């Protein structure tokens, strides 16, 4: 008896699991298609009226894939993109999705039903997938009704499609602000993924990793990047100069300096905390004389404690290390009191 109940419970559990699994597998239909409250009639019915379109479409790879009867009804043939057609057949014109009236985002959503390698998450993270009217839709670059002699059903060469919108790249490349876009190895798709915005710039990999696929970095480093360059580059190359971004990316300054660069508005009144936590970062660019312009008459607030001279400064030295103290003080300043501690003084930079 117990075995019978166990078997029944097993069957019910399996049925419940199957029902839940099936409900999660149902594909959501894009809103423009779901609005058409009609039944699916199949592409053969469409072809009876649209025979000229059908003859051309039959030569497109789309037709071979989309007429597979194993596909769900809402992903088969004409109705996968234009919605169920029963009302259109009876009450034409109308009662069908006309792509010319769809927004860019709506068009893209229909294409993404089938093209799962272009994930909605990565696509929507990109400028291309923003859905704004100036952004491209899938059919801006891809031909869906007529046969073409290019891979991926592209309407033109990939490079020509890119520069149609990004014409400024050609001009920037000529003055060294962007990688050259001439030659087979330097086409846009060598570095950029037109469908993926998970990396800024729609890059296929982090910037320097991309460069190293073709170049040894020591071979392509600009000739003006001398040791003196480190001292001068901040003034020489302003944030608006896109030359730096070509190699270092938009966050390149921050990665090297260890702090947000260029400093954001209002940083002057908030710099105390990063200066305490990472004093060595400040000293890469700023000399003591620079800090002393403000701090000779306005020392850090920690210096205001009554016992700072006798106790507080030692504790702060232990906590912050000598790098923090030497933002303002030279070794000679500390030696006024600590002459008898040469090992301590040796830890303080000149």
C-alpha cells in the first residue's frame, strides 16, 4: 500500500515539475505581434497574394530556416515577423504588423526572438541596441527579404556599413586618434562587436588585450613617450584629446593614476580622504610646494588635537606611513625632534 502511494506521489511530482518547466519555456512574443488578436494561417496563405515577394524571399536563407514546420507557429515564416494573419486575410488591408510603422526597438525585439546568439542583455547594453531613433535597427544592416551575395545577409560590406554612421572615424584615423581602418587586418570587426555592448566601445576584449593580439606593445609605443613624458603628459594631453583614449581607453588615466582622473568637479574640497588612504598617488603628480599653497596655513584637521605633537602624530605615522607625512614635510622637519632615531628617519623620503 505504501509503495502505491509512493508511486502516485512520484507521478504527481513529475507532472507538477513538467508543468512548471513548460511554463518557463514558453517564449514571450514581442508586443507588436501579440497585439494582433488573430490566428496563425501559415505562409502558404500569405504567398497566394504576395507571390512576387514570395519568389524573391525563397532565395533568402531566412526562408529556408523559417519555413521549418518543427518551429513553433509564432516563429514560422511570414507570421514570425508580421504576426498572425487570419484577420488580415479576411479584412485586408490592416490587421498585420507593418514594419515601417514600428520603432527601432520594436523591430529589434522581433529579430531577437530567433537570433539567440545576439543576447538581448549584451545587445541592449550597446549604443546600437539603445532603441533610440538615431540608433540602427537590425534591418539597417541586414537584408531580410532579398538575396545578397554577402555573408550574414549584410546589405553592403561591413566596413561601408560602419562608416556610413561613423564617418568621423576615418578622419580620426588619419591623424592618429584611432587605429588605421585601411587594410584587411584592421577592419572594424577585428576589434568591435556590432551586437555586444558588454565592454565599453563595443570592443571584443579589453583594449590592451586587443592590441596585443597583433602587436608587441613596445613596438607600437609612440616615440614621444619618453621618461620626461610622465611629467608633462597631464598638461600636454588634455582630457578632450582623444589620442590617449585610442590606446588607454576612457578609464586609462584612472587605471594608471589609481584615482579618478581628471579630478571631478569639487574634488578640491574632498581630496582629504583619498590623500590619506593613498598618499603615494598624490605625490606622483604633486610636489610639496603645490600642497603647501593651501596647507601651510590650513593643516589637516587631525593636527588640531591637543596631544597631536606628543602622541597623535606618531599614531598617524604608524597608520598612514611616511608617504602621507612627506606630502607636506621633508625629512629635515622630522629630524628637528628625532635626530636620535636615525633608523626612523631613514624611512622618511627626502
